[in-house]
C-alpha cells in the first residue's frame, strides 16, 4: 500500500521553524508508516511563495495554478500535517486564508496532525484552541496529540517524545483505514460543493438533471401547466 502524506507549512522566514517542525513530524510519520510496510511519498505545500495567489483567490478570483495544485494535493492525500506560525495570539492570516479557499468537503475524514510555532510559550494552546476547531469544522480527523514549539522547546526531550506520539497516532489512523471507512460510509450524507475539488465530489454539468421540474421551469416551459399537473387530484 502506498501512502501520500501532504505537509502544509505557513512559515515565512528562511529558515522557518514552522517548516522545521513540520519536517520533524513528517520524518517521524514516514518512519512509522514504512515500519508497517507502507511506502510513503511526502509532498510539501509551502504557502509563503503563493501568498499573493491565495489572496486573489480569497477575494473571488479564479484559483491560480499554484493554488489549484496545492488544493489538488490535499484532495488526494491519505494524511496531512499542517504547521502554522502564531502571531498575536492566533494562527497566521496566511494559513487561515489558505484554509478559507478550500472546499468544506475537501478534507472529510482525512487524518491530520496539527502543529504550531511561536516565539513564546504563552501561545502553547493555539494549536488546540484555534487549529483543532478549524479542522473539526472541515470534518477532518485531527490526532489527539498536537505539536507546539517555542524557542526553548527544540532541544527538549519532551518535544521528541511528543513528536513520536503524534506521529504514531497519525500513522495508526492511516493504517487502520478508519478515515476511508468513515468517508465511504457517510459521503452521500454530506453537503458537497458543486464542481468542487474533493475527489469524490467532482461533478460537472453532465451530472445535472435537466429534466427536473426546477430545470424545466428555468428553461421557460409552461409554468402553469407544469404546476397544475403536480396538484393532487
């Protein structure tokens, strides 16, 4: 079984501690998955280089190729790691803007590892206070253990233990296939974006029932005759 792991990093500095935390988590997840016999491919989506395209998409423009490519990566991912910097007690606007352009059904039942970085330990709860509700809204499956790194955390043994635990949780969800089972069993019950990017929700004009009553009315057919035919005898 081949696993596609997608890493989304909203770091903007070079080098970026946000990307470093995501990479550290990704290495641990890959080791776990390969240990269980799963070949794993990692794709990294860096948001900083496509920030302007994300902003244009957010205000109503068509998604630029780079943004559409990033969305496509998430659509086909088996698991996702997201890593965002914290500014002024909240996740970065760049990260939130990218999430805002995603279809609401894009990440249904996908396992997600949540990570955040900041310059102070005062922001340690942002991953759980901000990222977890956000991905709950998207109906993803965030792993129980989130990751957070302030400057003093990088050399701490506790950080290594936490990364290993979060990686084990993400790998376990992927290996179990519970996300696929949930999506398979309940997909028809979710509301989907017409013509959206979610793999199972891809629909085109060919899927529209042009013979429905609503579409016949839209074509200007005899409204009175159509309505009268629907009245109970």
